[in-house]
């Protein structure tokens, strides 16, 4: 008898023994695990439908006819079903499949595929379907450019990882400065209303609070004493370039002093 035949007969014998003793075999366990996974998938789809119905998506399949209270109660019932399945897996000693990866990593893959999909909308990818007018080419290029610009900002935010959680960083700063509380409230409002355009400015202000570096601008006419005032207060730490000459913004003189960055520039 070959090793393969020996293994086959041993497997059949174990199944026969399990059936005679009324015990679950591997096929029973696999069927239960697959069914539990299918149930969980259906419940997740139901949650997704309730959460995204009525969204701004141009391909929305469902209207939002549920109230926030209904969605919350339904979610709680779904969690009860999941708890029951967890108990069943434990009682039956069935193995739980391990997660494949982290959610952020998986989302990053989808973002990359989205960029590829946008690239396939470019006019040169549509030539196989026939000629396009110059007006159509211009319109499609503008759409692609807008989508790419937004996706680039999205991916830049995703790349920041935990540092993108401004609320957590504000919470740490509130122990040392009052301004952090105001910025935290502004961030909450921006997040609640989808005002992503303000996130870069809030991030810049937060970084300055964290680094304790501020800029103070000194404005005035040429040779009116701006640099002399700064030199008297903090010493001649800046560049002497442009002395007694009009300066533009690029030629502004910077100094560094205990976390304060005076900026000597023209009016």
C-alpha cells in the first residue's frame, strides 16, 4: 500500500469513527464556518446599505428612508447576532479565520486602483472607440485632472497614518495651551461638514503649536528702522542681504530666537 493510499484510508476511518460516535468531522466544521462567514457578510452589506443610502454618489442604488435611531437599533441587533456566532464558534471549538491585513493598508490598495481607473479615462485610452472632438478631449482632460488632484490629496492624507488624527494631537496639546481647544473645535466642525479644504491650514497651525514656533511680521518703509529694532531686541541673527534696499517677499530677512521667527519684510 502506497503512502497516499494509507493516508486516504486513515481519513475515511476517522470520518467513519466520527459518524458512528455522533461527532462533527472536518466537513461539518467547514460548512458551519462558511455559513457563519456568509451570514456576517450579508449583515455587513445590510449595514453598508443603511449607512450609504442617500449619499452624494452619482451611482447611489438606494434612497435613505431610515432614521438615525433606526440605523442605530438595527446595528445593535446585528451586533447581537455576531456575538451569538462568536459564542457558537467558541462552544464548538471552531477556528476563527485570521484577518488578512489592516484596514488602512487595504484602503490604500483601493486608492491605488482608483488612480489606475482614472488614468484609463484619459482621451488616448478612448481612441479605440472612435475619434473625439477637441472639445470632448478638453472636457475629459479637465475631469481627469480634477479627479487626480483630489485623489492625490486623499492619498497624501492616508500616507500620514496616525499623525492624521488631529483630534488626538489637539487633546495632547490642550494640557499646555488654550489655543489647542479652539483649533480642536474648528477641526471637529470641518470634519462634521466635510470641509476638507481647511485641514491643511489646521494641520499647519497644529504643527506650529507643537513646535512652539511662531512668525511675527515687521512692516514699514525702507530704512525706517525695522532691522535696527529687531537687532536691538534679538541681535543681528538674520541675513544682511538687502540692507537699506527694498525687499520683496522672497528676499525677506528671517531671524530665529527662542522659538520666535521675526520676519523683516517690505510693506
